C-alpha cells in the first residue's frame, strides 16, 4: 500500500475501516450469514447468538464512525487538535478489540 502514498498507519486505518464497513450489513441485517462461517452446524445458531451478533455489529458500527472521522489530516502543523487526531484511532481500537 505504500505505493498508494499511504503511511503504514493510514494503510492499517484504511483496512480497518474497509473491513468494518464490509462486515456491518451481515452482522446487523442477516446475522445467520455471519454465524454460518463460525459454527459447524446451523442448529447451533440460536436466537441468543443472533441477538449477540447484532449487538456486536452495533459495537462495530459505533467504533467505525470515529475511525472514519480520524482520517482527515491536520490543516496546519500548529493545529492544537493534531495530537488528538493521531491518538483517537489508537484509543478507540483498543476497546473495540475487547469485544
């Protein structure tokens, strides 16, 4: 990805945003399709696992929004928010990985 002019951090951020956005429809709207990749037998998919999968999709959507907002670059080198913009995705990835 360095050939695209992205730093390694921006490449990881782009991959994370892409993976989250691609997985959201199946997690929120059709959890059976996401769960079928994880279980051996469709009988193991219970209403509780469907509900938990949808809750997990909501958490993924909640974490994705700040990641998208952190993509922008600081407007000037003296921007007071520059450090916060760089730290925001790192701070949000940690709690997002706990789920």
